[in-house]
C-alpha cells in the first residue's frame, strides 16, 4: 500500500489521466476523488452551449448569408432566428447557474439546454448551406464559359437545394421558437454583463 501511494504521488499525471485502467492499490482514493470531481462538473453539453450559440449568431449575421436569404425570400426567417438566439444568449448564464441545482427545476433546465444545443447545431448546418450557396455564386462569376455551361446543366439540382435549404431554415426556426417559449417557464434573468453589452 505504501509503495503504491508513493508511486501515485511521484506520477500524479499518470494517475489522473489513466482512469480507464485499473488503478494501483494506493491510487484507489485518488481515483474516487477524480471521479467525484467529474460528476460535480457541469455536463459537456451545457459547458459548450454558449460558444455554440455565439457561433450560430455569427453565421446568421454574415453578409453572405443575408445576401442569399434575401435573394431566396427567406431573410425574415434568418433575421427572426438571429433575434431569438440573441435573446437566448442573454439568458444562458442564468440558465447554466440554475442547471447546477440538483432539483426538478434544475434537471428541467438541463434538458432544455440539451435540446437547445441540438437545435443550435442544426441551425449551424442550415446556415452553412446558405454560406455555401453564396460562395458558389461568387466562384461562378470567375468561371470560364465551359464552367457556365456545366452550371446550366446542374440548375435543377440547385433549385432542389434552394427549396431544401429554405425549408430547413423554417423548420429549425420553429424548433428555436418553441424552445424560447419553453425557456420563459424557467424565470431566467439577463446577466448584468449581457445588459451592458446590449446597451
């Protein structure tokens, strides 16, 4: 036991990073402590939610995305998505704090945050499609005559792509809208730093 403890003390990094392997006899206590700390830490889904929302907001406000959504007649949906995510972002700090509570309300907020993260990833994918279309149009202007002929033959595929991207934007906006309505049941408050940012 003593020799095992000395080995764990001499190699703390190995003891903490090799959790998947059976620990040495003297490292049982250290292993239990590390697992306890991990259990108390916020789930990864909640920890990464704010950066995800910020990333989607950046794409929603992108000039290239706005150009295509306006061209396709869905810019109102893009703007609505942007505004709803701005509102959500202002309340996320309070949501994360409430999610730490080991109560029924805390578990409800955690579940809501997981759903929000999934919807944010979906929105990110949809906005990627609009960015792709904007970049494709810019590249098309630089192509040779041969390239333009090839684009002519692929026009039907682009029409299908347009309808799919527009439909997907409306669908994800509906999910975000529902989550915003659900969020209002949690009594979340805007953080002081976010209020200053919005001024």
